[in-house]
């Protein structure tokens, strides 16, 4: 697809990259077949091909309107379109450039600006997030029913295994997950401890994804710079990897090398950190876990493992695995997790449209609640078709978004494996 960028963009890195991506698109439309918003809305401008035309027009100096912004906002950035594109179009890179260009030209309504600022403010501090969630739950009876379903609760703190192995790794110690589901990282630490690796929390701090995707790209990159410097120091001190248990964060960190490619100071460290950052599934697949206990038999006493009691898969059959879009399309580790779970004796329920998005997409479920819920309904119907006892996933946003729409238990798959570790002696 030919393009003629405006003079101010032509010689800038983002302009050159945008032109390169646009030129690879042959306008075939295969991307629409896997686009969640196109499937639900049926509008060409709510599919990747249409959005590429909108971005192309914006970068060429054409008219940009509020409608342009709305169509770009509706994209989940799930990258499913990239998996079916025969030309290898890096759509998500173009979308980042296009959104920034459009937002610079179209002023959002006041309510939207306040909402986005509030989300950045709230998620930017664990203390603020925890306090607001406690207040929200105390006043839950005053909230409208739609908001109640999306209200999270701070999770109980659980102990980490004491570091005791020569081999060590650090865990991303981010913003939302340590507040609402702290047991996930502790479960990962227990599994790695059993494999002879000590996992310790990195210094607390957001990876930058939330700010970056809420329209504050400069703020998101500033947070990423902090993480790169901290994690580079940890790698210099002997940490083997940065372990990430939230695939949404993992996908953004994997992109550090591209995002800082033109930064003379951080280009090298960013590539190093991106290479060292690994999803927990990939890490565990490379380690030797001890034989795990079989699922509990119905009627047997509950496990004495740390953490709240959970329903065992054996109590109701199979487990449905929801592979987040970030795990599947960005990180390419979906099969790694499936094979790991199957290899540990977890009976997986069939999932017909495994590539389908659940509609969470970070803050998307808060910014686009109605559309997000329609996409979730389709996903849950697919996940529940096999009658699983529970649903497991690999991303904190997907976990709580799915849980708000089903009565089945939903948790991170590392928690399922950790509860089956042999009892400590």
C-alpha cells in the first residue's frame, strides 16, 4: 500500500516505521476474520484493515475527526490480526503511532480525559489502589450493579519462600497484581523454589504498559526506563531472568527493545532486558519440577498448602485454559503453557476458539464496558462449553474480567500447579 507522509513525519523514526508497516499491507482483509471488534460490530472501520486506512489518512495530513479516534479506541490491541496476516503487517506498532497522532489532533471530551487521568493516577500507586478498593468495597451497596461486577478486592498477603538456592531470578513487582492477587507471584516462587531456583521480587514499579496504552506514551516510557535500569542492575548482580506472571506486562516488556531502539543510552540495556524477561510458563518449562500430587479425590480432606482453599479439578472434571492474547499472539507461548499443564497431569477441556479475545485488554474493559462484555460473553460460552470445573488463565486482567462474568472459579494456572506441590517436610 503506497503512502505519502506529511513532511514533519517523513524523516522521523516513527514516520519511517509507519511507512514501512503500511507498505506491507496488501488490503486483503484476512485480518478481519480474527478481529473481535469486527466480528461483534461488523463495521469495516472497526477492523484492522479499516483502521490502517484511518491511520494512513492521519499520517498523510488528511482529515482526522472524533470518529477516527473512536474507531482506534475500540481496538483491543489483541494482535490476533497479525497471526492471520499473510504479509506480516506489524499492526500494533502502526496503531501506537496512529493513536498518538490522532490524540494530538483531536481533543477528547472532558469526561474521557478525566477518566483516563483517574485510571493512571489510581493504578500508578499500590497504596492509592488498595485504599480506593477498600473504600469501594465498603460502599459497595451504593454502587450501580454494572460497577459492582468490575470492583476488585485487595487480596490477602501470602509468604514467599525464603531465598535458599544459588540460582536466582527476579519477579516483576508491578502495580495491580500485587494488590488484588498477590498469591500469583507467591505461587510462582513456590514452584521455582521446588525446582531449585529462588525467585525474589524486583523493586516495586509499573512496567509502563498502563500509562502507555492510556494515551500517556511519554509517561509509560519513563516508567519503562526505570525498570530497565533496575533490572539491568539485577542482571549484573547475577539474576538469570526477569520472571513475569502477567502476560500483558510481558508483552510490553518484550517490546522494550523496539521502543528504545533510537535511544543512544538505553538501546542496548533495553534489548538485554527484553531478552531476559520471560513468561513464567517458559521459565517453568525449562526447569525440572518435582512430581506433583495428583488432583484431590472427591470427598478427600482439603490440601494444607498455603493460601485460600480452592476447588480441585477432580471435583468437577476438566480445566478450561484461557490463553490471553498477549500470551498467544505477542509472546507466542500458548503451546508452552498447554504442554506444561498437560505434562503435569492437568486434564484440559477443549476450547474451540482458543485464539479469541476475552475483552479485557488492560483498561479496555473500563473504557469500553459494553463492547468488552459482549466480547466476554462469546469467550465464556466457548470456555464453558466443555463443562470445566474451573477456568485458568495467565494474565491478571483476563482473570478478573472473566471472573466477573461466570460462576466458575477463575485463577492463574500457576496457582493450580502450586497447590499440588508435595507437602514440605
